[in-house]
């Protein structure tokens, strides 16, 4: 019987985005989204935190292979989103508004199916140091 | 069926306080509270973290309107507590010792009734970068 | 004879940008600027640090009126650049590549003429927590 | 009926370690642990976060006496581990690989039996600012 | 001929203060100092950074004995100012407004005469993470 | 005539070290170096900050090619020192005590000869978030 530990790894990426709902009028978009509705977009240094949950493997002392976790975060999220305009270049955001909430959800959807032994526990996205969203896979 | 996300917003305020229980003797106050018993008070740059929990609204991508959350934090907590001596100027602390624990509780009591669609999940107060208290509404 | 102190104030803004020199070929732009050449832009949470140098005023204890400095930073830099695509919306960057270096220079040019009693000493711009540029007005 | 609050205190210690499983071949150790298998060790500024859970004491406003918690963290963890080579000097790590996961577990085992009124809720260990492990006592 | 290095050590203290000039009218004090004029005071987690400059000692590799520097910072500044109301309890501030600028100056005056081989180069005081003052001994 | 800007890039590495002067007696080593004299070593997450000074290149907006600076920091410092026991594995420290001061000096000596157009201005090494050394090439 082995201890269950939650391991978290952080990484940063830089992207731009805008908030716009095509079903809203121009006034409605401006009222609801304010400065975030600027069609040229603006950007952030996002911080992605991925937490996996699992038993400590007695032969390695690891809950998850750190190298594999790092590679997975790069392949599924960082390489795709870094230095991109989310609304224009990331398929999920062609129809979904790239709020911090939806970014956490999309990162979860990209990472969860690829994690085996260790289970994805939480995805946290910081849009700024003072604003972040957590998703635990709850629907 | 929409994803449930926890959104957290941080803000800072500066206040002073002291720890003192009028039912304790002077010696007891000194022994229990140490330097924090100085009647002149001392102060901190407190950090308030407010976490709300809710379903992502499909039309906005938000769990909570960020502008409303920011305004609420200002009206209920920041405008009232910032640049104040908590024991002397904040009614809750006329009878309650303004520890980090009680500050988290008081911020919860001020914020929870005002949040509608999104539910208050956690209030965190940092007294210093190395000391913080979390309250989830548990009694 | 009064002490000379350097006072620094920080503030954050979010913007997007891209690096592109119209006199370079497409290949040259890609080679020199890499991912930063993406025409859609990408973004950052920039941190602006403004340092003013002056004698401590004996009647106020200030080198500079903090409220005036804050207002100046907002009027000249933050309100103009926050939530903007620098290349497309900020006149200085119609012809200047918005590198961290040039951003520091532009912020200096916007702030220096407006500071009276206290002299602008340094402008620092953080593009990410790991990359920043300092300009002291040297040419 | 009193509010239940989670109080967290942070502290830092500096130690060195290496990852090595004597049952693995040299090649296996190198493949699994990479640079962390260097027999001379390497080191980190670890950050220990201890979270205790309890009811707010009405006479003090505390969930736990902060001085006692600080002393306990020093006696049981910091004084023992600070400026040490974990594999060679800390008994638990003579047979256990000192990964971040196992460090969180060992700190829990050292602290939990010593906490009385307030219950240990979580031990978090940061190996670097971008990697941390949480243990809640789950097996 | 030995290399000249600048060594900096940080420490934190918590204090309260208010801004008030007895030669100003009540209205003038309110206009100039705003919320900082609250007679009850308010507080901050101040961060003190002390930088000493000197040649590296070939036998120790030190510019300054770190233990002595730490002790000096405690004796001259931290033990005196921590958990105090600066205006009421620190003699220098009976007649001097405890702005960030003046705090840097007072810390310099307390530390400079006590440093021997290594020369005091700079005192920095952070009032908040976004506001700090540097004093280099210039008058 | 172009503006002169100081560009700084940060990176982290993890290493272990000990302080010991073979010309000191065991008692002297213990008295001067305290816990840092542990022969097994202990470790830190060091932060290296490299500042280069130069004119902004009009065609790129750069003071220095960021990719080249990053590669140089890796080749000359990070790849060599990361996950190493400095005293045993880094030639400069076979005879030099690896204090923060000497680390800053050694990093300067490794980097300065490799920088061409832009001149090395400062090397800063953080041993912990509260202790750092700056070297500007002064002897």
C-alpha cells in the first residue's frame, strides 16, 4: 500500500487572444467584454500548472516520470499554443471564447487522454499573477 | 452540461492590527500573542484571494463576470479595510481578534451573500508571503 | 542639503506584438525573429518599472508625489498600451519593432518630458519574469 | 460551533540529493534518473508548506499557536534537513529515494504525530518554483 | 588584486505608520497624504535589502561575513522596527515622516557606521511589491 | 546615434557545494563557515542573471540576439554547472571556495570573452531568493 501524492509542474507560454461572441451585437460585445473585445487582440504570459495524482512507485520514488510529463505538456499544449493568437490559430477557440476558464478546460481535454498510470487531477491556468482558473474535470 | 471551473482573483490591501484578548491578563496577552500584542499595532500588506465556483456560461465563457467580481471585492472588503487599523475601525474586529484566520472568515461573511450565480468557494488571506489562512465556509 | 533617493513604482499591462522588418525577406524575418515573426502576434503581461531620482522634500518626505506618478504612468503608458496590439495601434511601433528594448525607450520618451521636480532615472520593462530591458536615457 | 480554517506556514531549507536505485543497473539508473543520478549529488532550495486544519479558538483567534507550529517545523524538519545531503545524512533516505514525492511523505511522517488540537491537512514540498508535491496522508 | 563584488541580503519586517505633517492644516494633510493620513495608522510587510560592496577575501571567498551582516541587520533595523508603529515608537520618526524614502535613509544611517571592511553601497526598502526606494548615501 | 539599453536574461540551475579552506584548521572551518562546511555538501536552486549593454540595432530592435545569448548561457554556464557538485566537478572551484561572490566572478569569466557586439555589464547570482551577488568586472 503506497502513499498517494499530487505532483504539480508549471510552465509558461505567451499568447494573444480576444473575447468576442458573434451572436452578440457590437454594443453587447463591448459591454460584456470591455477592453478584451479589441479585434486586434492583446496578450499574456500564461502559466500552466498540471497536477497529476498517483501512488508513489516504489522503484523510482515517482508518481509520474517527470521527463514524460514535461514532454507531454510541450507536445499537447506549449508547442501548440506558445506565440499564437488563440482565436485564429487554435482550433478549439474557433468556436469557443478563449477565457481563462475555457483555456483550463481545453488544456485538460488535451492532456487527460494521454496520461496513463497517473491520473490528471487539476489544470490551473494563470492569465496574470492575479487571475487564475482551476479545472478538475467536473461537469 | 457545462464544465465546472474555479476562478480566483487576487488583490492586496494594507492594514494594521494587534492581538489582544481583554479577558486575558497583561501577562497572558504577552505570553500568548508576543510582539503582536503591541497596543500601537503593526501592519501588513495583506493579499486577498477570492475563489468562486460555477459552470462556464456558454455565451460569455465566464464562470463569473470579472468586472462584477472585482467591484464586489472592492466594495465589500478592499475599500473598507485598506489603510485601516482593523481593531479600531472595522466593526467585526471590535470584538473579534483580527488573526489571519478571523480575517478569512470576515471576508467570507462579507462576500458570500453578494455572490449570485457563482458560488463562493474559498477565501484565502495572506498575512505575509509565508503565512496564509483558507476558509471554505465550513463550520 | 537633502538626501537623494531613487523611487520606483511598478505596474502591469497586457499587450500583443510581433517582430517583423519589412526590409527583410520572409526567410530573413523567420531566421532572425523565429516564433516572434508570427503575423497574428502573440502577447505578454508586461511589467513597467519607473524610477525617479530626486531630493527628499522636507515637508512631505517624498521624492515625488506618488499619486501624480501613478496618474502619469497611466496617462502616458498604461492607458495607451494596455490590451493593445502594439504594432497596429501604437504610433511609435508603426515603424519601430516592438522589442523589449524599444518598449523601454518608448516608455522613457513618453514619461521623461512630463516629470518635473523629480528626474526620470530609469525605465525597466519586463517582457516575461526572465527577460527585461533597462533604459537610462543614454544615447 | 466554530469556523474551520486551514492555516499554512512556509519555510525554506537547502539540501542536496541524488536519485539512485541500487537494484537498477548503472544504465537503468542513468536512463530513469538522468542528470539526477550524479553520485556527487546536486541541490535545491526546498520550500516546505505545512497546512493544519482546525476550528478557530474563540479566546485566541488561532487554529494553531503559530509559535508552536514554527518550532515544530524547525525541530522535526528544518533543523534536521537544512544544509544536509539527504541520501547520506537523513535516515529515511538511506533506503528511500529522496524524490519530491518522498520528501513530502517523510515530512508528513515527522510532523503528523506531533500535532495535537489542530490536524495536519497537507504537506507541500517545492523542489523548484516550478515543481512541487502535495501529500494529504492518503494511502 | 581582488574582484569587487556587491552582496545583497533581504529580510522582512512588519510595521505600521501614517503620513502627517503637523505644520499642514487638516485639509492640507488630507490632500497631500490621502488615505495615508489616517491617524490610527495602517501597515506593511516591508522588505529591507542591504547591499555591501567589497573585495572578495581570498581566504573565505566572502565580501562580508554573512552571519555578521545578518546579525547587524537584526540589531540595527529589524529588531527595532518589526511589529512597531513607526511614528510612535521609532525616535527618528518622531519628527520625520516615515515615507519609503525616509525609511531607506534611516536604515542607511543605522547600518553604515557599523560596517567595517565592506562598505555599505545601497539600502532598498520595499513598502509593497510595487513600490520601493533606494538610497546610496548621496546628499 | 542609437539608444543604449541594458538587457537582462534569467535562468536557473541546481547545484551543490560546501565551503572549506584547506589552510584552515577543522575548528576554523567550522567557526567561519558553520553549516556550510558540511563535507557532504548541500545545495541550491541558483538563479543566474546576465545583463548585456549595447546600442539598439536599428534593423532588429535588439541589443543582443536573444537566441545567441540563451545558447551562450547554456553552453558556458548552465550545461556545465546544472546538477553538479561545484567543489568536485567544476575546475574553477577545485581551488576557489564556491561562495555566491565567487560564483558570480566565475560566470563572468566564462561569459565575457564570448560576447562580441554587446558588452557584458553585470552577472548576478541568487543563491536563495534572499541572497545575491553582483559582479560588474571591477577589480
